[in-house]
C-alpha cells in the first residue's frame, strides 16, 4: 500500500480554464515532490473540466462537482486530504519552485506554529508591478495585525491538518464570509502561533473576475465583524461591544457604521490594552510601537469622521446673521405699511 503524501495541496476552481494550467504547473514543478494536488472543479461551465482531465500526473487528484461555493469546495478538498499538512493554491496565482519545501521545513522546525504563509509579488495579469504583499513574519506582529485585517496571502498558506481538525475548516456561514480566510486564520491564531516566511514565494495575480481583487469590496461588513471579535478577544473581553465595532469601523474608515458619539479615549484604550497583552505574552516590546501607530491612525480617522459628519449637516446661520435678517425683515414690513 502506498504511503500517504506529506503535503496535500488544495485548489478550487470555478470557470478558470484559461488561468488553470499555469497555476497547476507551478505546483507540479516544486522542488519538494511528496505531495498530492487535489483539484476541485466547483461547478465550472467553461473548459475547466476538460483541462483538468487532460493533465497527466500521478500526484494530481481531480474531482468534479456542482458549485457549492468557494469555502465549501475548499472544505471538501481538506476532507479528501491525506497529508499531514494542507497547502492552498488559487487557480490563477503562481507558486515559486521552493515554496512548499521552505514552508514544510519551517513547520517541522517550529512545532508550536499551526500555519505559515509567504510574502508575495503582485502582478496584473502577466505583468509584474512594483507592489508587494510584504506582511510581517513573526507571530507577535501577526497576532496584533490580525486584530484589524488579514496579514496573510490566502494562496500562499500551508497549515497543519491537525490544527484544522481542532478549529474546523472554512466557515460557509454567509454572515461571516467572505472573507473565509480571515475568519479561519483568526480562529487558528487564538490557539496557535502563526507565521509568514520573509520571502516572496507567491505570485499574487490581479486578473479579471477576481472578485476580492477589484476595487469593489463585497465583504467589508464581515471584515469589520471579524476585526471586532479579534479586538475583544485580545483585550480580554468575552464578546465584542459597540466600542470594539467602532475601532474596527474607524480603522477601515467605514464612518457610516460608527456610533453617533464614540469615546475616542475608550477606543484608543482598547487598542492599547490589546497591544500590551500581546506584547507581554510574546515578550516583544515592538508591539507597543505598532499599537501607538494604530492609535494615532485611529485618532486621525476619528477627526476625519467628525469633519465628514459636520460637513453633511444642514448649514446653520450664525446668530449675528440671523439677527441681521430679522432686522431687514422688520424694515421691509414697515415700508409696506
């Protein structure tokens, strides 16, 4: 009987026939070879099925199914995974040749870490840009940045399957996703250490039809929800309150959902408390600098929110101006007598 592979790479695709071959090729050409690539054709109506069926590699396992949504398809891939480690790959991104090898080496050397991503170059189609996703690498910084946003590139991740067995897979609850990745990373980070390799081993491609990569943000409200939950947890509060939601909303400049008169000192105190707790638990005083930077940004956004609120109010004439108008009205009335 053949021994199971060490790593299971999970890829879900829906109508991605044109981008799929190159993405798969970058996995099949990895320097680390003891893996399986689980490709889920998630209800495609283009040539995706024929593209997948034409590929010949014993490490490739293809499954065709109706469209059950992206997180549902990823969960099926995880359930089919035979490896001790689960790596993610998007159908339109590319992996540099040493990505799996270096991630596996990191997780083997750091047994208290449940997942590791990489930094990434950002390309527009087939053109390299000057932009990058150079997220923090160490656990302390990532634990802090997760309070506000997602400091990981989804298509760059490798996770311990044992950690997924503990926390569960991707949520399929429409109230909580998308972003299904930020939601899952948040649950994992509450129980385990997390990391990014400080190397750009992923090509993150902005291509047409990549919903999360357009100027439109279809999941902003869920980001605020997850951020508020993370802030509450980090500050030692059982459930997120309005103040946590206000911190999240101000951070993302979602002024329309900020409460009427938020107490900016209370909001800054939440960030400071969360920063202090993470800095103490990780023995990393640099987190205090990150917290101060976030607090400064929070104050600026609070001032901008107030200015925006003031500019949208109906204009009110000064008292002196009202008096002048009343005097003019009185004089006009006298002339009519």
